[in-house]
């Protein structure tokens, strides 16, 4: 089952902080009880879902740690912007970079 965490967009594999974001997600969920609440199926046939591991919402935890952006295009939980602003103010994760590039912009720049 391929799952895309709803409402967030994490750095791509070849992008700055991509590996650290993936590791943080693994730390949150690897070998832990996960609750997956499907919302949709994306164009790549992945299940778009909210995910909680051991009761922690994965999307908000990734944003809180500075390892994902709120995905403006698809966000419905506006409170995630508060979490993102806190991470940015604290220079956590990708916000330590002076000019982090959002994944959707990074993807557009690639051939």
C-alpha cells in the first residue's frame, strides 16, 4: 500500500533535507501501530490519507519538526500553518536554510 500523507509536502529524495525528512518519518512510524484514514487516491494511485503512529498525527509532526511544508494546494486543516510558522521561527529542520525551496517549486525546476 503506497500512502501519501495528506495536507503536507516533504522534500524530495534529491532535495536538501529529503533524507532527513524520510528518517524523521521512519522514526515516527517504523514498527509502530499506525492508523490510516483514507481521503482520496492521487494520480499516481497512492492513497492520500491522514496517518497517526502511536496516536501522533504524522503530518503535523513532520511540519512541526521542519521536515515538511503545509501543502497549500490541498490543505484543509488551517491550524497546520500555525505549526509551520512555529517551526520556521525556531529554524527547525529545513527552516535552518536561509532560502528553503518548497518541493512543488523544486519539482517544477527539474526536467
